[in-house]
């Protein structure tokens, strides 16, 4: 028997959508054939296309007997288990996946669907976040996927937990209405989605063996345009409801994270990280300027009195200009810093926040000598904050003054050693090459304790922030 020919024929039949015929060819391949494992993979794919999920599960178990570390078999089998309603079995199977810490986007999305169905919404959102960030095609799917509806519904009548709130504030959720994109009238659904449709709608869909999803075929839509329109209207309604829930959840998430900022700042101060405390306080004040009085009265924030008192003087001098300067004090690509600095009144030009933004503006246009003068002034004003030391060292390196850069960096506060940039600068100094190393890409700061990736992971300071505040969450919020 030519088993290679049988497998090739089955593959061709699958591409033509002739799944029953393909299944018959694959079942002819004996278990002792060299290509038996390949045949089982193809057979499972065909059985899922035929919506024969019990057979797909049985085939998957055979596959795992022959190839126990097959990621493909694990995930195809888990899909069949989910659609068959055996979510807990699918979850257990996925947890045994080899190399689970390095799962790809499809696998992470499947895990998010499982966690959503099982009610662990924090885990679901954690799995979903990197998928939505890296793979645009999953964004529209996430809004309509029936497996993720429990997650979106979970935000209906309660505010998100702190860990969920941080994920919801990430940039990938900023423009969620753009997620729909060109997929608005071409939804991709899986077997679980189709199960809830009436038969007339189900007949519109055809299985795509390469993506493993079902979509409306143009020929079936032409035969029954009324069913197509009704199905798309339902899909659009579900998408809109998901969008509304996410938007409401993001509004709640901002409040949740906002309330945590004083505690985050205090934990950073305990670790000696004045820059981290400054980030948290400024982000909070950018959202709620009236919180300044509460911050000044907070005993745990008293080490920042020098900074908070200066902000109070700025507010008394010009409240609106101070608000604009506070909003621009953290990196924000949407703010034209040069125009803002030019428009601010002269009475704020000697404020530390003005100097901070002016120093960054000069450094960004490579005027390192002028920027250095500002950074040295900030070193004197803020001796516990590494911003002047770190940026000053960068300017000195660009000016070729390597010994002076090394000396200035050695006087930076101890907590600066926990920043990626400090490690990079040490390598630059050692090689005397400013371009010889670079820090990892950061995320926009939205109140998260790692400062958007400025801090190195696994350090005591960061672990303290995340674990301690997690334990205190209920009392804080």
C-alpha cells in the first residue's frame, strides 16, 4: 500500500473541502506506516472541520501516545475538548504542554479562552494581552469569540482587580474600535460560536482548514442574503457590546490604578527609589490635580515633601500652566513639548519640572552641553532622584568626557542600579561607545509599578511593590 499517496490524496481532498472523502482516505493508513503520525494530524484536522469533536479527541489521544510532546496535537485536542464542553480536561491538557513558558500566540489565545470559560478572568486577560499586542488578526476575533464573552461580561457590574486594571490600561486597548478593521463583515468563528446559530446561519459558513476557523462563503451568502444580513447584524451587535464593556472597564481601571498610586509611591520610597515615587505621583496628579493636598498630608510620602511643596507653589502661581506642565512631565508622544515650553509663563521657568522637560528637549536635539547644565542643576536640587545623574552622564559621554561621566554616574542614588539604563550606561562606559548598548523597549507609563519597563525584573524593589500592594489591595480599593 502506498501510504504517501493516500496522505497526498487526503491533503488534496481537504483543500477542496471534501472532508468525508479525506477522512476515508486517512483511515486506510495503517498504524505501522512511517507516515502514520502525519496521517493522524491530518485526520484530527479533518474531524474538527466535520465538527466530529469526539472523534477528534480520540484521534488526539492516539497522537499523544505516538508523540507525547506534540504541541500541535495538544492544542488541536484542547480545541475539540473545549467545544465538546470538557473545559477542565482541556485546561489540564494545556497545563502539561512542554515548554509552556514559551507558547506562541495561537496557544496563548487558546489558553485565554479556556481561562475565560473556567472563570479565571485575571489569568485570561494575562494570556490575552501579549496576543492582542503581537497579532492584529486576533483583535477582531476576541470581540466576538463566545469563549471570551465570560471575560468581557465579568466587567459588567464590577470594577476590575488591580492586576486586570494595569492590563486594560496598556496601549493595545487604546484604540479598540480599530480592532474590527476589515474583518467587520467577514467574521472568523470557531465551532463553539457556530453552535449557538440557527441552521440557516450555519449553512453560510465554510471551514478554512489552514486557519481552523469558519467564515461566510460568498456563494452561500449569495444564495441566502437575508440569512447573511441577519447573521452579520448579530455579529455586529456582539462586537459592539464587547466594545462597550471594555471601554467601561477601562474607565474603571483608570480609577483603580489611580487609587493605588500613593501606595506604589510609598513602596518605591521605602526602597529608596525617588524617581519611581515621582512617576507615580505625577501620573496621579495629571489625572486628578486636586489630589496634591492629600499627597502632602500622607505621612508615607513625606520624603517627597521637597517635590510636593514645589508643586503647590507652582499651582498657586499659575494653576492651569502647572497642570499642563505636570501632564507633560512624563514621556508622552502626543504632547509637543517644545511648543508647551515656549508657551509657559516665565514665572515657571525655574521650576524643577520645567527644567526636567527642557533638559530632555535639549538632549533630544543633541545639544548636550546645554542639557548638561540643566541636569547638573537638577542633581543639586534632587540629590535622591537619579534623573539628573543618569541624563547628565549620557550627555558627558556624548561630549567624549568619559571620566567625568563615570564619576557622575558613581554619585547616582543607589536605587538607580535597579534600572535597565544604569546597566546600559555601565557597558557604554566600559566600551567608551555610546551606541554600544541600548535599554529594552519600554511601555508608556500608566501607573504600573515597573515604571513601564524602566526597572529590571526580579529585583527586590519591584517584587516588594507588586506583592505587598497585592496583599493590601482590598483595603486600598
